[in-house]
């Protein structure tokens, strides 16, 4: 192994370097030389290449993401915002909750089990690094066509990886989504969310301050897995040949991570840490440069002290490795011995690898030779910023003109019935129990609601019942039709889902999954989605606390639908007052809240019945969403409703089917005057929900809706063992259950 020292790099300016192979552009390489005043060493080149990758630097998205700060609504709840490992919000009683969603898309296509497992591991460490105990995970997933052979390869592996890692950690999986669409063929989306809980005083940040403080690397040994992994894999487009970079996918060990979690929480409890950072994308390159960049001085690291699984690794490989289950802590010298004692107690390897200096450089040595001497901010926070060209695609007008409202509709009640069964049995609308039953939803004993409820809900204080609810949503079909509106609909649905359980929405995290930023059309979709989401967050008063951008989600020239996945977190004072989705009491009245319009663009009906995508998505009325949420929360708190379910994909008939099947009770419905039965059942107008109201509460509930100006139509009663639409058709719960529950096992079991 040749050692490319800083002095040698200064003395040999003309040596050819593999900057292009490492994913850098010529002008980026020239910029590195300009920053350093010389050519980089091999180790410096490795660091800049991973830290300036799309995944780590956000170089194509920064100019659009800044709207989330510029347009952020004032929020008394926000404790830590964008820029740290995860956002933190105040939920009352001295508790703070941190949550974040990230992507592990490309690695999960190449190696489904490990790609998904390490996605869970990485997001859990982000939450841990904030000082919180992780309490739950969620997994918004997108796959190719449900009947495609490669979906049978990817989906079971992804689900097994998520379940295997999360179950071993002892973390309940309380929600998420599974969506099938041919556009995700060859490029599945595996997004992972984690929620953590702490007291206000326990918040920790990623910074290296205090001259002489020690840099301690602890956790698993560093190996050759994941070298250039997520940082490089997520920064390029797959070619048509498919999986090719298996060695770049990290390998996870959930049992090691469990030890790391408990060890870290004990270290926090004894106040032994000044700053902390997990090792995820870009590994040590990221942890050292970000800690030094956010701190008050410089850092010196002795790289040869890093514990290795593979003694043949070069310094560049050690810096780029994305081996899992590792953390980096800044510790005062007088507390180092106690820190190491706790690590030994938990059987966690811990090594002092460096210290904070009084300079302003990140210096890394290898057996006494200096191999890195860089300004850390240039690595971590001052990478390239691109104003990529973007333009509305030429095909957008034709797509929007191809109106789904003009598609042939069922002629009578028999056809309506047949299409209802086809819809509820379609892969996207069918029960996902085959998948979610592989996850432990109730471990730790604090899960209040989990799939298939509108939101996952976790109790965080046993004495008072304080809890939080989290939902994730994102409809790529809507966003393809109109990315501005599509992003707002994703937020609106998550917001509505949280409110439907009785929790007050507080804050947002997002995972923005798009095609290549080098394609002006894909970049336009991204820019519009960011603008739409930022505008909607401002109106609803829910600031973005952090998240992730995943670009280059395409195979060859074929991009995925633009897919902004939006997570909303809400707080509920007492989880005993939560509202479930199940119709459980016969004789209760079914009310439809909100306005139903003829809105079928991007709908599940147009996809299932006609394999069609065109027209405009449903309109967004954010003030109506806010009003609906207030009504749902008040009705839940005051005991006016026993069940609530938002209306979204599949419209009223999908929501009714889910509420009836969950509670084992049917419903008799009457179509409101002046409304087409077909539109009544299949429209996907936003800002709507169904609720079941005890007869004793009907007057109080309708008076509240009327006083606040929310349309509330009594459409039926909970009764019997079928869904009956008067004058149209009746379908038994047994037949609906067979259609709803048989699809996924038949495709994947």
C-alpha cells in the first residue's frame, strides 16, 4: 500500500488521480485543489468524494430546501430544527420527541435484506445521537408492479430486513405504507422513520468543542462493507443491467446496535459527552468533518488506532467505510476512563482516536504520517451548490388534459359492486397484513395504535397517558400530475391521519424521492414539490424539522414518479382518548365530513379499473384541512365519536371497507341527494373523513360541525354484516374480507 502524505501531495502536483471514478466532476476536483492550494492526498480525495456526493452534500437540492427555513411557521414546540441529525419538538410535561425519515433506496435494490436492515439501523442511530431513546420505527415502501418477478425478489427481502433488524432491537414498527407501481420497477423506495423520546435537558448535538477533549470511536469494528456505499450508490443512476454494486452495501448487526443504544444512553445519563455523531453515510469522513465543522476548534485523528475487522484496509477505505453500528463521541479527558468503563460493561469496543485542537483544521495521521490536512467546513458544509436548470416537461400539459373524469363509469349497481370488489382487492388497496405481521408492533408495551390504523401512536408517559402519533404519506401519482399539489396532498393526508386519531399535528419530516437532478424535467418536479410543501407547512403551522433527499431514482432514462413522502408528528394529552378506525358498535351513525366532488385524477379507481394516469389531482384546501383536524381532535377529546378514518386512496368505499372489516361490523348507507353514487363511492376529494357517532352524541357533534362551518352529512348507520348502499348493491363483509386479504399472500407468499 502506498502512503500518499500531505507533503508528498504538495511536492507532486501533476500526479493523476481517480476523481471521476469516485463520482467527482472535473470542476469539483479543481475546486478541491483550489481550497487546499495543492492536489489532495488519496485520503483527502476519498473524503471529499463521499462528502460532496449528492446524498451527503445536497448539492442539487440546497437551493430549493432553504424554503423550509425561509417559510417556516413560528412554532413554540420546535427545540431543534433543520441541520442536526434529527429535529426535536416539545410535547409537554418536560418531554421532547425527535423524529426523522431517511431513504435507503439503491442499497435495498442491490441487496434487499441488508439494504433495508441497515436503513433501519442508520435512522435509529440518528435518533440516538440526539440524546433520545428510540421508541418506534415506521417504513414507507414503494415497489414495482406487484406481479413482476423482481418484486418477488426485492419485497420479501426488504420486509425481512426491516422486521429482522427492528424486531431484534426491540422497537415496534407502528406504521408506514406499501405501494406498488411499475415506475418503481428497478428502483424501489425504502424509506425508514424513527421516533425517540427524551427530557428537554437530555438533548445532544453533533459538535466537537473544547481543546484537548478526546475523540472516541465506539461500537463495531470497521470493515470493508459499505465502502462508498449509500453516499455513492444514492448519487448515481442505475443502468439497465440492474444490481451491480453488492460490496458497497453495508452489513448490519442488530444485536451490536442494541448494545450500542444501551451503552450510549448510559453515557448520556452520566453526562460524559460534549458532542456526539453517528457513523452513517460516508462513515468516519462524515463524523470527523461534521463534528469538527460544527465545533469551536480543529481535530487531530490517529487513523491507525481505528479497530478493524480487516487489517488490509487502506486509509482511504477506512475513511470511506460505512460499516454499521458505530458512533463518535467528544469526551473531556477527566471523563474518558468512565466512558470506557461503561463501554466495556456493555461489551462495546471503544478507542480514543484523536482530540480536539485549538486550530481550524481537520488533521488525520497514519502511523505518524499526515495524510489529511483540510478545513473541515469545506468537507462537511461548504460543498458544491448547484442551481440545476429545470423546466416544466413538454408532456405535462397532455398528461393533465387526459382527464380521468371522462373515463367510462359503471352503468348500474351490479357494475358498481363488481368495481368495489376489484378496488379493495387490488394490490395497493388490499390488506398488507402479510407484510406487517412480520413486524413486532407491540414490543415495549407502549404501542397504542399501529397498522392499519391511520397513525401509529406511542404512549410516552405511563402516569399521564401523554403520547405521540405519527403518520407518513405520499402519492406519486398525484405528484406526477402536479408536483406542487401532490406534495401538499401528501402533507394534508399525513396531517389528517394524525388528527383522525385525536392527536394535534405539530411538525413535519420529509423524504423527497425523485429522478436525476441532471434531467430538467425531474428537477422541475423537485422544485415544485419543495415549493408546494413549504407553502403548505407555513399555512398549517407545521414546520419541517429535517429529513432527507434521494435523487437519481431512475433506471436508464426512466424516472420514478416524483414521490415526496411526508411524515407528520402530533401530540395527544391522554392516549386513552385516542380514536381508532374500527366501527365497533351497531346502531352508531356514520357521518361523512367534508365536500365530495368529482375528482378522479390519479385515483385508485382510475388505476385499478382503467390502468390510467391523467388529469388533475384533487384540489387542496389547507384551511379546510385545518378545520377538519380541529373537529376530529375536539370530538375525540370530548367523547363525541367512537371511530374515525380519513378518506384518501380509494375514496369512501375503501375507508368504509377498512373500518367495517377492522370492527367486524357492516354499514347501511344512503347516497346523499344530488350526488352520483359512483362519485360518492370512488371520488378522492381531499379534506374528508368518516366518523361513527353514538346516537347520544349526534346533536352535540352536528352542532359543533355546524357552528364551525364543516359540512357533515349523515350517510348511514353501523349495522349488520354487509356494506349496503341503498338502491345500488350489497356486499357481505365475508366477500369483502376475502377480496381484501387474499391478494398479497397470493402474490408473495
